[in-house]
C-alpha cells in the first residue's frame, strides 16, 4: 500500500448543514430511517462505505446527502496520519451539533481511526454513540439499533434515566481474521461506472512508519469465487470498470491462486471493459504479473507503485523490503513489457534519520524515473508503529516542509511535461461523470488514469469514447471527440 490510499477521496452525501431545530421521531422514521455517511481516507475506505451503504439499504435505511436531515450520521475514517484524525475530530464536532438540534440522532465513527483509538476516542468526542472498526460493517444495522437503544435508556447528560450506571456508547472494535465480507458487494453504493472490489484486507508487511497492520489487522485474501461473484454483480449493475483493492494487492494469494491467475479470471467476466488494481507492493511485482498485465487488454496500462524514498538507508529504516536499485529494476521491467504504461508513486519525506543526502537521492530518483504523478507527504509519527516506538522523529518540521516543497515542485514540473506530451494523441476514455468545473463538461479517464475533460454533449456517463487531446495542465487533459 502507499500513502496515496490515505488522501481524502470521496464523501458520500456530504450536504449543507442548516439551523433547523427539530426532533427525530424514530417511530415515524421507522422503516425508512435516513443515514448520512462521510468517507475519509483511501480507496479501501470508499469501497467499505459503498458496501456499508448496501448493508444499510438492505436493512431499510435510506441514504441522504444532508446531515441535518439524517437519523444516523456516520464517518468512515482513516488513521494513517495524525492530520487525518484531527480532521475527523473537527468534523465530528461539527456534525455533533445535529445531536443537539434533534434528539435521537446517532453519531458513529467507523473504520481505521475507530480501531486505532477505540474507547479512547471518547476522551475527545464524548458525544459519539457508536465506535466500530473495519471488521464490523456487516453488523451496522444491529450496532445502530443498540446505540439507539442505549441512548434511549440514557438522559441527555449520559446518565441512565432510571438512575443506574449510564448505558454508554456502543463499541465494536474486535478484528476478525475470517471477515472478508463474503456475500456483500459495493455495487449498490458506488457510482455505477467504476466499482471497487476488495480482494485482500489487512497487511503483513509492517513497514515501520505505518499503522495499517494495527488498524486493519493481518493480511487475508478473499476467495476467488467470491471476488468473481462481486465483479459479476458490478457488471450486472452496469459498471464498466472494476478496481481490485488490497493494501498490497499484487501479493494476493488464496490457496493456489495468485494475483496473475486472478487477473486472468476477472478479465473473462463479460461486460467489464476495464480492470484496475491498487496498490501493489513493489517487490511482489513478479515477472508473471507484469507479463499478465501486458497480455490482457482489459487490464489498464497504469500502476501505482509507492517508492516512499530514493535512499537505501531510509528504505531500510522503513523496512520496505527493497533497495532503490531493485525499485528501478521493477520500473524498467514494467516499461519494457508495457511501453505506454503510466506509473504514479508515493513519497514520504522527513522520515526518521533522513539526511539532506537521502533527500537528494529521492530527488535524483524522481528525475530519473519521471513518474506521471505522485502523492507526496511529510512524515508524522504514529503510535503503535515501530518507528513511533523505537526511532527518533528527528528531522525538524521546517526541514520536512522545505524538502516536501522541493519534492512537490519537481514532481509538478515532471507531470506538466508528461501531460503536455499527450497533446495531439488519441485516447480512449471512460466517462465517469460530470466535471466539477461546470455542468457543460464531463470527466473521463484514460487507460493510464489521467483525467480528461470533454464537452458534455459528446457522450453519456459510463460510455467509452475516443478523444483527441487538445491541451493539458500538469494534472488534467482536455479533449474533443476523435474523428
Ligand atoms: S505496512 Fe502494509 S499497508 Fe502499511 S505501507 Fe507497508 S505495505 Fe502498505
């Protein structure tokens, strides 16, 4: 996995908050209570939110995009950086206002931050009614019902209304090694065009900076028949693309089925035009997997390959399991077998003990490998991790920030050149939806995962369209239908 999995990617139904002061009538709402769900973090979280939306919809909940209209407000969270958690605390405080305005509203925090902080989360957010980790999504209807019952049994100040000990919030943070969410699917909750299928949960790599193995538990693969069932469910629901997800997706193994065999099986599913996957772990990129991507037309020519650092000393302290030379060799093999492949990466700067020379090695590697794009972060210490416990976070913040600025400036100049080189080329794009830039524009993605803006009247959402690229910025292409 890479850090890119932890940028805010999407929110389900974020709406405008209003000043109304009403009460939730659970009796009246029964049969169709409304749920508002915000998602922070990685694609895995977005996929989990899609699945949770399906679970709740089957249990009789209706999705709303207005928090002020919701009976249940849920935040699906990320714990990878302190900043991500701070954002959630701030947002929970804002959303908690709805509990004061309307009695009976349930506020829940789900996912990695719930798993990371557990009951400790209540120290800073005592108004939260439900805390549930990433192996609890299946049980949400029951957990919400219990949270509601618990609240009903308590007075507003948290004490039980019969004078006994307060019932308190509901907390379910037990990790379950067998939970791969068989039988569920995100097809109901997704965008109808590109759907996530989680093929692997948890991680066994224990990179020294990363909290994921602690918040999502040990690696577990979903059985291939279940993955294929979910891919078919997406195809039946009209999706054109599936994105296979895992913390180290190319390390996938279930009994004797590895990632290459899985890709071949998924490619045989009718009516799915494109297959993507994220994020691979560099050293598990075998020649067999690379050859399979090269062979299969449906598998997109795009790989997100998190390098983190260009310095062997830093990579060793991170316990990434490869040297910079080994990483270069993987990129070289990918580019040799798949000439037009797009490669993005993650870079984590200012890790424990990183010197100016280490930083320069990262810049050199970026200049040499010329990634199409990158997600770039400065290191922040996380408890539970090896680095948090054993390594000194000794790069001053001012240096971390300066190094990050240099890395961003370099990547921006490389991306601008990479994107400009697409101008004049023909690309096939999948139209994902309306552009945020305006109603008269649609946004699609190339095989190489570059966003392309096209006029709205030239295609429908979900359509594959051949376009000619007319111009480019460092992050976006602009096209018109190809003649
Ligand atoms: S520990 Fe696992 S999830 Fe975290 S960065 Fe390493 S490979 Fe990715």
